[in-house]
């Protein structure tokens, strides 16, 4: 009887340690994803309003991926439009084709050596709800688990006004 009670206690401890390690791993992934979202948003914050857009070719490719196309940043699968340009040329210090600020979807390996997918959405909005008011750009960065892209780990949004430079 004592051995049975001891086994139950030991198994309960093992289960608690397993749940704790799972929670730590999950919180680590969310923390890394939040950092990646912040880094991507900072790329947009460093640029003028006129340089905040996505590359047309890369955006069309991303549109073929259902998790990108059906995100709530676009109003679900209704296919809201993002701000795109025909050619996205690199600015001083930028590398890559297209540069990270113009790439709507890219895969990264985080500092924890896990895979992440960073999706960017740039949608036009009008502050007062009227198409005659000054246009803003709502930039949303979504970081997904690279192994299961249906899992959203972090989401960050910021509004950019034309007063940020032209």
C-alpha cells in the first residue's frame, strides 16, 4: 500500500514537471515571437510614410497561402487589399530581395533556433470613416509558428499617418 501511494506521488511530481517544462517552452516561443514582431514593426517606424508598402510580386505569392490570405488584418478571407508597389527598391542599409520592409511574408529562425513566419499587412484606413479624410496606413505584423502556421504567437499593429513624412 505504501509503495502504491509513493508511486502516485512520484507520478504526480513528474506530471507537474512536464507541464511546467511545456509552459516554459511555450512562453519562450511567445516571447521570441513578440521580439520578432517588434523588430519588424521598427523597420516600418524607421521609414517615411511613402516607403511603407509591400512588394507586388511578393504580396501576390503570399496571397496564395491561406493563412496569410485569411488573416483578420485583412478582414478574414474576404480578401482585403494591402498597400503594394510594383518595385520595392532597397533603401540605405537594406539587404534582401525584396527588402524586409517590403516582404509580406518571410520565414526566420529565431535566437531560440525555432522557425517562425513573419507576415506583414498594410491596409488603408480613414480615421473618421470617410473616404474624404486623410488616409492612414494600418500596419499589422503577425508572427506564426514556422512548423504550424495556423498558430499565431504574436500580433502587433501600428497606425502611420502621412504626417510621418512624405
